[in-house]
C-alpha cells in the first residue's frame, strides 16, 4: 500500500547555482493564465456555457480524470474571482518539510511513497554537464529518509513540469527535447538508482499533451489552432522517449541496479449511453482506443491501432485536410517501443458515458481532435456502482490487450470540497474501488500495488486548492502550511498497516 504526492515547490529561479529553473507551470501561473482562463469561462452567460458543453468543448480532460465537473465551482469564486489567483510557489511546501512529512508517512503506515522529481532541479540549465547540485542533494536526502523509515521510494521522472526554456523550441512537440530527457534520466539513474528500484518515465501522457491543444493546461496552446496535431505529436514523442529511457536503463544500469521501469497510463472507463445501441457501443470503444487503450496497444504491439488511425483519416477526407497528422511508427521504432516496460502504472478516478456526436455537432466542433473522435462525453451521469465497475473493466481491458502485465495502481482518489468533511463518501469510494481490486486479483490480473491520491492536500494544477484529495489536510492560509489528520485518517492507516479492508456498516 502506498501514498502519492507531487514533490515540488515552484519558483521563478533561473540561475544555475540555485535549486530550480522556471517551469511551464511557473510561467502559466505567474502570467495569470489560469485566472484568465477560468474567469473568461465563468463570465460567459449560462446559455453560452451550455452550448460549449453541448459541443464537447468544455470541460477539459482534466475535469474528467479528477472528477471535477464544470458546475462545481464554489460560489465565492464565481462572485469575486479571487479563488483563481493562485500559484504553486509554495503549495504544500513539501520541499522544506522532508522530516515532518516522512514522519507522517511512517505514522500512516505506508510501505511505498510515490513522488515525482522536478527536471529543472536536476538539470536547471538543460545540459547534463551542469547538474543541479542543490536539487540532487534534496532528493538524495528524501530518498535516504524514506528508506531509513522502511518506506520504498517510487519515482516519477516527469510530471508535466518541463523547463520554460524548452518552449522556445516548441516544447514537447520538438523531438530534440527528448534528447535532453534521456540525459536527465541518466543523471537520475546515476545519482539515485542504487536505492530507487521503481521508476516511472512519465505520468499521464494524455494530460501532459493536453497543454499543447488547450489553453487550460500548461503551456497553454490554443485548441482551435493546434488541437488535433500538436497533441498527437506530443503523444508520439512521449511513447518513443519512454522506449529510449527503457533502452538506456537496460544497457547501462539494469545489471547493477536491478530496478524496474514503467509508464503511467491515465484511464477512464467509457460506457455507451445507450448500452443497447450499436452506435453508442462503437463510440465507447472508440473512446477507449483513443485514450488509455491507445497507449496500452502501442506499448504491447509497437504500433498505433488501425481504428485510431482510421478516425484521423476519416476527418482528413471529410474536411479535405492534406496534412498527415499522425504517422505510424517506423519498423525500427516499433521494435524499440514494443514491450518497453517492466510494469504499468495505472491511474483511475472516474467513468463516463458517451454517445456519438451528431453531424451538426461535428460540424460545429471547434477542436480537431474531438472531431476525429466523434463522441460526446456526458460527465456526472455514472452511478457509484458504475464507477467501481469501470475500474475493474479498465484493468480487464489492459490485462487482455497487454497479455497480463504487472500493474501498479498509481493514483486513485476522491476529492472533498474545501471546508467540507466528506470522509464518509471518501471511505465508501475507496472501499468500492478496493473491492473491485480484490475481484481483479481473484481473476489473476497481476496488480502488485495500490496508491492513494494523495498523501497531502496539494495544488491540483489549474484547479488550484479548492479540491482536497489529501489524507492529511494542509492549511494553505497559514504560511507554515501545518498538516492535520482528516476524519478518514484511521481508515487509511488501518488499510496501509494491515492490507485488509474493513467491512463498512
């Protein structure tokens, strides 16, 4: 059993002798893009918002994955706008609270702590001959403290926080950026691989790509211009760089370090709105093969599935687009990609229902990628039972597609509203998910670990601090960022210490 928290303190530091260079999220927050984006949407008349939703333009993918519907904004935020004036300069301040947080993790009883490293702490100036000594020392101290307390470190190398300087060359759309990534990964393996035995190359590549087709996620490319091209390029490059990192570890580190490499897949189960309608069934399968299923298929075969390529080709022909927006991997790339993992990290929060878009909806759709997919997602329409069953369905789908891979549940969580105790709902959610995990184990699906999002309340990217996933609460109004146990603490402590699920009354 494990806990997960993003391990970063954002800052606007550009000097190589300092601990960290500026990232795309630093810039996104400090340039007030998050505030402007949300304020623009909230200022629209309700009738206009309805039209956006009907067209599938809003909410973003992140709404779906973290269970945040568009109508859930606190009224105070809508009234005065101040709720969106946030940044990540301090966040939960885990950067300065290593001793405190490791003590809390031990008290909680976790066996594994999954956290992310910030690339601009490791290589502030992009080049591997100028490593960040302060950042490396920080992570060495964290890893040592975890091990001293009997907690296994599980490290994610990239969690959407690319250095801002890379944007000048196109960021993740430029394949040269991934040469720098390989250098970064090598430094991490060299400095931490003697103690870190579980690595994730990148987390949730669909979300990482979202910022290249949406102004609502860093770096904030406009969706009407770049959606359906640049986001596909990012996915393409990410899959290749994961394989490059896997190859690097095999050739230079595996024999001595004996670690394992993974890639994290963010998953949602898609139900047909009308389960008896064949067209709705096709829409649900298209949704699966366009999102988490796409990554699973490529990793297991080295190739994009034909069904995915056909959706893009259909749009190109319909709209007379002459650009080849996605190319199949070359034979050499396919050999590199196929099987480039030791285990899969799977992240799950929710499920949704989908239906085919009408011809009119497709014609009015502003985003090219959504026109490719041709389905409309209806949020907040699944029952609790369907959410739990969707988790098991995802595991079955991955298990079948990837021929029984090792799976680690990297993120799974229930958000509580700011200032509202929803511990009973939170416990019920995790109990429902874990009961389905037991069913998966009974069916010989090879899940070897489960991780809760999250250890602490933290910054939820463009959604700020008003959704609280933590087991420990953080008071963000206090400069010292004190932690306190939530009412669900005892449930998780018992779960982590005994690995047994208590029957709820």
